[in-house]
């Protein structure tokens, strides 16, 4: 507990989709993580990453890459699988 009376917590965010591909789920997880970090909490994000994705390193963001993702194309529709 710090001097203000609030506890600092370590919270893991888990994203089921490739964290390097921009979409609503990834943006939502990044925004929540940023808000929690501003409050002083430790917030690692656990997510798969595609082999071909490139993401700029962000020194204040902790990513734990677990697994790989890929895209399957069927009937003119693309599905992301992790």
C-alpha cells in the first residue's frame, strides 16, 4: 500500500487476437492497460503475435507473446486463428 491508502496491483490483460494487428479488441486492451498503468498498476499484456507482424517497441508497455496467429481464407472471408 502506498501513502495515499490505495494498493498497487499487478493485473494481466489477455488478448485472444494478434496484438500487433489494429482492431477494436486490441485497442480496447491497450487503452485499459494504459489507464491502469497511469494509476500505478503493473499491467502485462499476454497475446499471440503473427510471425510477420512488426510492432514498435514501447518501453513502458510489457508484452508477453504467447503462441502465434494466422489467417485462414474461406469463401471470400478471412478468419484469424490463434
